[in-house]
C-alpha cells in the first residue's frame, strides 16, 4: 500500500535521528513523571504508541524516523491524522518513504546574510501575551497589578499596571530591532485592541460565539452537554471556560501559517507565593518554558498524539532549549535578577520537567506544544517585585517611537540578543 501525503509547505532538513535520540528526548522533555510509560514503548528498532486500552496504534521504525519528523512538522492536520491511522504498525519500504517525501516541498534559502543584515531571510514570529488593551479589560483577564499607595509604604503613587500592555510594547520594540537586521517579523497582536480573530473579545462574544459553538457541535468537537453549558455562561465566565484556550489555539494556527524560523512568546511573571497580589514581593526571578511534559490524559486525542510525535521525532525541543537558554542568560545579565530553580515556584516543581539548562523548563502549555518552530516562552521578571512594579509604572523612555520604561526596553533587548546569537554563533 502506498502512503502519500499531499502537502505543499516549507521544511528544514533534520539531522539523522535515531531511536536513542528519541528516547533521550522522551525522558528529558516529554514523559512527565513517567505518566507515558504505558502508552509509549521503545524497542531496539522501533517506537510504538498504545491507546488507553493497551492496544498498539502506531509504530515508527528506525529508518522511518527522519521521514516521519518531516511529515509531522509539515502536516496538514487531516492528512497527518489519516497517515497516522493508515500506517498503524506497518513498516514502510524505502520506496514508500521516498514516495511520501516527494510531496514535501523543500525550498532553499535565497537571501544572503551580511554583517549589516545578519538576520536577512530569517522569519520571526512574536506573540505578545494576553489580550487586554485597557486596565478594565485586564481586570476581566485577571492579568493586572493594583497596589494602593498605603500598601507600598512609600511616597510613590499607587501602582497600576497590566501585563498585556507590557508584552505589547515589548513586541513592537523587538520587532523594530529585528527588522533593522533584516528579519521578517510577524506579530500575532499587530493592534493592541484586537484579539487574533481581528476583533475584541467582547465583540467576538456578541457576534461569533454562537456560530463557533454551533460549528463545533456539528463536527462533534463539542459534546451536547458542554454546548448547553457554554451557551448559558456570562461573558466573564465564558472567557475562562472557553475563549482563552480557543484564542491561544488560534495564535498557534496563525503562527504556523507564517512558518517561522523562530517564535518568541513574551510574558511577564508574578510571584505565585504572593497571591492574591495585594502587596509587593521581595522575590524576582527569570525563566523560560519550552514544550513537552505530556501526561496520559493529554495524549487521549489524535491532535495531541500528532503534536507529541512531531516533538518526539524532530529537533524542535532541542533547538527550543538552545534559544531559551540564551534568552534566560540575557534576562539575568541585562535585568540583574537571578535565574529560577525548580524550588522557586510550586508550578516549576509540580508541573514542569527541568531541562539540562538552568532556568529552562518543559511545560504542558498550548503554545509550546502546538507551535511548529523552535521557540522561547519567556517569563523575564516578576511584576510584583517591590522594585520592578515601580520601574514598570514609568513612561519615561522612548524606544523606536514607543513610550515605555527601561525595564521593557531591556527585556526586548534580551530577546533580540538571544535571537541574534542563536542564528549567528
């Protein structure tokens, strides 16, 4: 039987991968605390995927791995799901493997990099975390800090900042820096007031919610009980129960359509031990996340399995750790704050796998596992730190036409430096 994947897309040729390479990647990044041991099994010449009933669904053999890495990194979701089902446990001949690969378009880079334009031809996607364009929207999104003057015990004014504003300004400055060096840059939030659907959440809720829910019900991606529940939720609750993850999935979709060479996901953190964030914290750490940390319940559908196999067979996780390691070092050096260890936050200890790089953690996040490119998901600093919150309040610096503060500029510079070093050293 011939297995043909009709894809027209760009790919990066991967280094030869072995079963041992995949096992190392599985242990380091993917198998969260052994939860996949019964679902993924490694033999000397093959890797097999089992379902929850213990039935073998899919097997990859040693000679197939480079081809499978290319297929799953460049898949059309429907075609890849069909391929997964049709291949199952069959071993593909060289002729079959070659017949699959001829349908993968492999363009060559044509833009020459120079000393003045070291990023010429490099495509960078930048995702500025969250959605809010005003403090009121940030309160609904629960991504804001509001410290009253009395709680600060100082002569400074009340602190009032929201993360989506910080990430948006960082993304604009970073974009300008990268374009000066020849990069082609894509922003998931080119306009601060809009979601990736081209409108605000409130507008989407009023005009598109019903159409989307009806469509998902019709194609059996939403159970009838969940459909009824979601239909009855008010706008605030609907954001948390549905829209937030739905919009994140769309971010991954439009990033993948851009086919970036690298993706930067910009976030600003808070001290989890300072909840409910009514006062400042003495702590301040920097860190970054990459994909992985799959659990058995997260490997129960075909989309998750395809993402898992793409990360298992390809080099995205290895390359993500590399760019993230550089970024965390840049954050620490430029911002003068320490790099986080797993004991510095409960979510690092309980929900992440530690990579071999200090401050880089594998975590089950939608963007980290759905985006098809090396990536850095940066959490550069703690907004609620006693000093950071005061610095972040300032609007006393203009960088590339953006009015902001020195901390935001330094964060953008850190991302810029890490991208430049990743591609030139």
